[in-house]
C-alpha cells in the first residue's frame, strides 16, 4: 500500500512539474508575442508621427524623437501629439509653444528630443538664431546623457542652420561629424543622408566636383545600408550635376543606370525624377520628340499618386518640347497648365516667368501666322 502511494505521489509530482514547465513555456511564448506586438505598435506609432512630420524632417535632415511617440506620460504624449498636428500644418509657432510647455513633464532624453523639435520649428520658420540656441541646448543635454545618436542628429541639424545661413565650411564640418558618428553607430542610412547634405552644400557654392565626391560616398553608404531608394536619389543628384557641367552623355548614362534600379525596386518617385532629368537633357540637345515622349511618361507616372516631383516643371518641359516641334497651340496649352500649377507651389516664380514668356512667344507666332508675315521691329 505504501509502495502504491509512493508511486502515485511520484506520478502526481512529475505531472505537476510537467504542467509547471508547460505553463512557463506558454507564459514565455505569450510574453514574447505581447512584446512583439508592443514593438510593432511602437514602430507603427513612431512611423505615423514621423510621416506627419515629413516637412520638418526635410528641414533638419534627420528627426530625433527618442521615446516621445511611446511615452507613458499622458500629459507629455498629449502635448507631443498636439504639437505634431500643428507641425503637420506648418504651424511652427504653435507646435514650438506646445513642445516648450511639455518640457516640464519630460525627463532626460525626452527633454533632448523636445529641445531638438523646438529648434527644428525655429529653423522651419526661418529663425536661425533661435534655432541655434535650441540646438545648442539640445546638444548639451545629449552629451550629458551620453546619447550619441542624439548628438549626431543635433550636430546634423546645426549644420542645416549653417547651410541656410551660407556658412558652407561650418555646414560641411557638421555634416562630416554627424556622418562619422552615425557610421560608428552602424546607422548607415542616416550617414548617407548627412553625406548627401554635404554634397548639396557644395552644390550651393558651385563646387560641383567636390559635390560629386560627396554624392559618391553617400551612394556607397546607401548601398551598404541596403537603401535602394537612397541610392536612386544619389544617381539623380549626380546626373543633375553632370548636366550643370554640360556633360550630357555621362549624365544620360548615369540616369539610365538609376532608372534601371528605380524600376527594379519599385521606386516610382525616383523613376519620375530620373525621367524628368532625361527629358531636360534631351531638350538641351534639341531632341524634342524624344523629350516629349519621356516627359509624357513622367507625367503619367506622377499621376498615379506619386507627387514628390513638381508637376509644373514637367508641364513646362512638355511645353518646351512642343514649342521645339513647332506645335505652338499645344505648347501654349502646356504653358497655361504649368502656370496654374506653379502658382500652387512655393518657390517657382522663375518658372512662372518662363511660362509667361512662352505664352508671349506663342501669341506672337499666332498673330504672325494670321498676318502671313513677321511684324516689323520698332525702329527698324
């Protein structure tokens, strides 16, 4: 009887231990699934907010948000999210005010991120002195917290301020330093972005050879990072520099390589950019029919919801191609459409003037055609 009880007890103990192990495994798997869901939710939240801050990101190159999108502080999150709403509408003063008020609820790296965003708002509003002050404070906080990513992002942002102020030497030094830190951290995509900004700074000053060198380095890092879209951007940038150097054959070759990559990875925006550049090269070479075909393809692709490239510029290119083919009526129609679109976009005043000049040429040609002769030049 004792033996039977001992065996029964042993069986019960083994079963209990098995159930305990099984329960632990189940709990571990459940915990892992929950952790994975939390990570996915955090990434989705940060991605959505980052997408809404894309204008701000273009201004500073790389955003530093740290844990703001997933903070447990309700007050801090609400202030941050409301600031994002205003920033997504280019309401920089309102966003900066909300993020300034949120500082009292933030700790450590959260404060650094808020200071960074405040500086970014000042930069977007064109207040360079205020932007420098905010970025200086953010950089000091990042160094105190030994957050090297935040240091790199802030140094990069300071370089953006210097670039806008025309301080090319300071800008290049900042971009190079940020790129170095990101390389040490293994953040190759951000490194490539900093190198690209350095190249653009050289272009601003007309140093095209040095700009090409920076773009080559950015291309290499984008490739290392597996950032095919970034690599396509570098193809486009190099091509535009070669066009400025009047090396059209080399520019076409670079564009074709970039076009192949853009199609391979499904980068429709990059494909549109490269098609437009090829069209502009063909216009310079007075190959108007081919330019028309290429630019029409670019316009169709852009019409599929890809809006990064200016529609006004594409329409103006189509107008020039049509004008070169002696299709004055079609050219005038394109010029009118380009003029309407240019009025909706910022910084296209020179394009509007070009379209008005094209319309004037078209009107003159129509008048001459009706008269059957060229008008006499005044004073002739």
